[in-house]
């Protein structure tokens, strides 16, 4: 990072409830309350009051080409605004916005992610993100691929089924303090292990639920954040790395892309009080914690993480938002947020957020 | 083997995905009214513009359009085209007219057919009225209205198109 790099302040964040089905509500109707919420946190009118807007969504989830364009109706884009979109989790929309601000092309940005995953059969829909010649025509679904990964972990002795259940138990427990969670409660490791296998070695609770919803964030230069006069946290580092689309060439029991992104984002430069990890399957939280070098001192997924509710295309951004909220509230001084995309943690983004 | 060197120029990998599509809360209210033979718009609480068909948000202000407004069956031609070529799958025989119409009480146009008219005489500002299907055939569909037909009413000046209240040129407002 160059010396002149402009520090980025996270100023506002809001996430909707994770709903198993948003019913008749369409995407614009899901987005509007989230955008309103972050605008109100800062005291802004609408997208006219920020320099740049970037969203993350995936048309496959909705089953309609260019469906993401309808999201712009939630912004107040008259007169025209500067707007962009990633067909990815909005954590990558955050990344694009950070670049825009660092390059001096904007001083502030609104970022939002949204999806209604419930209308389709999500694990099958996601099979179409695989390579189009060999894997996509086999319709290999995301749960089956995650199960292959968990089996490798178990056989290599890197985890036990009890370790996986412990991740779920902690997620459900932590989620009791998260008003937006879909799944929460006290469940013992023993009772979880007593459940039947779903796609072995995964049990249903090892897999994140399908959820509908959205989240939004506002970031700015530190100068702009000070001018707004709102509490903010500093986005100290952000980096993302991707592995081969050929699953057979990857070591699925580790996450070298997360490790590299963590090095580049500076995770090890200080103590990590809190970490929010995008682990759609229980065993993946263990892979990620190891790749990030997290130890006893770190509270992992205090929100419950995505095992408690997984907003496709928004959960990555929400991980950053969860860390931001804990830092601004004084609960933590330094935290790590992680977002993932693709099968078996193929593509990973790591962000370091610190108290201002 | 020589055939191993033949380039593969394509493979067949058909994609079938099923979705339970929902229109949205605001579009659902519009479609429900349509099934009852009523054309409705929604008013923006910010700028007061009335949108048809409503999608749930005022794109200009970025806020929800909650207020339901019943619109007139009368409309004004904002623009039109005469289609001379057959469109695959379209049962309508050319030449026919596709028009941008602004119903009285709304501020933006929507697209529908114009019929029972002399094509050459159709013009911007012309007054037209909806011709509905028999009530028994009403469904959650735009084609509950078969088409619009010309009205014997004075033209609307271009600068007034999209600005008429629900009572038309007489009760001009909004
Ligand atoms: Zn408006």
C-alpha cells in the first residue's frame, strides 16, 4: 500500500432479517428499507448525496436477465448517478468502491447487496457457476461439493464430526443475540450429532439455510466521515484472491487464497478481537479460522455467521458490517471480516477493520 | 487418430432451472386491481408522480410508492409506431399500432395496442379509451384490456401530456 493511500472509513451499515421466504416482496422492496436505514444513519437524503454507488447481486438467483437493474429503482437516480454492479457478493462491490475512493474518483460510496434465493432451488442454481464443459452439465450442487470437502477433512484427521457440530452449536447460541438471524437457540453438540446425515458427512445443520434479504453500507474518506460527524471505523486493509475453477487441482482441506488475502490485508499486524467469516458450511469455518491464523483471543462469528442465515450476495458485505458495528460500539478494537464466493471457498476476500 | 484432431465447436448443455416467481407487493396490488377491471397507479409520497405499472419504488426519489390511485380508462397518445412486419409468435396481423399511452391520472406512459382506428390518422396528443375484454375473462393480465380506441375529444397539447388528472383535460390538475 502506498503512503498516499487514502484511509477508508466505514460509516453506516444495516441488514434486513434473514427470512426463509420474503413472500411476495420483490427485490426493490427488499433493498429500499436497507438503503433508507443507512442513509438515515448518516443523515443523507438518497444516492444523490454520495459520489458512487455499487451493488452486488446475481441474476441466476432471480432467474431473470438483467434483474439487477431493477435495484436502481431504490436509489433515487434522477438526475443520473455514478453507479456500478458486480455479479458477486456485495463484499466485492465494497472492494470496487474502495478502489474508486483510493483513486480519488469519489469521496463517498453507497454499497448494497441483495437476493431472494428462495424462488429457485439454490444448490442447483449454484451448480451453474461451475465450469461449463465438465462440471455444470453434471449439475453438481454446492452441498455435494461441500460434502466432498468435509469428507477430505475428516479422512485427513483435520477435523471430527464433533468439531463441526461445535461450530453449529456456537453459531446457534451466538445468533440468539442477533435479531436478524433465521436460526438460533441452545443446541448441544450431542443432540446435533444424533441427527441423521443429509449429504454425508454433512447433516442439515452443517449447511447454511436459504434466506432472502439485503444489506447496505456507506463508506467514505476519513475527512468526509468527520464532516458527517458520525462514528466510524477504519477499513485498514482489504484484499481478495481466487483459486482454480478445477476443484481437482485444489487442496480442499486448506484455503491458500484466504491465507494470501489475509497476508495482503495485514491480518497479522495486530490482535484480532473479532472475526466474521463467511462459512456456508460448518467445516469451512474451521478451514478459514486456520487460514486466517485466528487463536483463542478471537471471538469468531459473534453474529452466528451465515449458518444462522445466509443472504446470498449480501452475506459477505454483512460480515464487514458486523465487524464495523462491534468496533463502533466499543465491543472490539480490531476485527477481520471475510467473504467467499464459488464452490468450496474458491474465491476469498479478507478485510481488516480497526477503531478510528 | 485423425478424428481426435477434429475441433469440437460446440457441446449441448441445456439448462433447466425452475423458479417460483413473485411479482412483488406493489405489482401484486396492481395485478389484483386489473383482475377486477381497474387500472391503478401508485403515487410517490416525495414527488407526487403517479406510476403505472407500479413496481414498488419511485425511481426518481428512491422511495416506496404506497398510495394506490385508480386511473381513468381514458388515455392520451404520447407516441406510437405502425408495425408493418409480422413478429414471430404474435397473433396480431400487421399493420397495427403500438403506442405509448398515458392514462388520465398517471404521469408516465405504458405501452399498449391501438385499434378501431385509421392508422394514418393516429397522432400524438390523440385521446383514446380502453376496450376491456368481457368481465368473465378478466385475469391478472394486461391484456384484460384488448386495445385502446380513439375518442371524440379534443387533442391534449403536447406540454400537457402526462399532466392530466384522473378527470382528463376538463378537470386538469396534478
Ligand atoms: Zn418520487
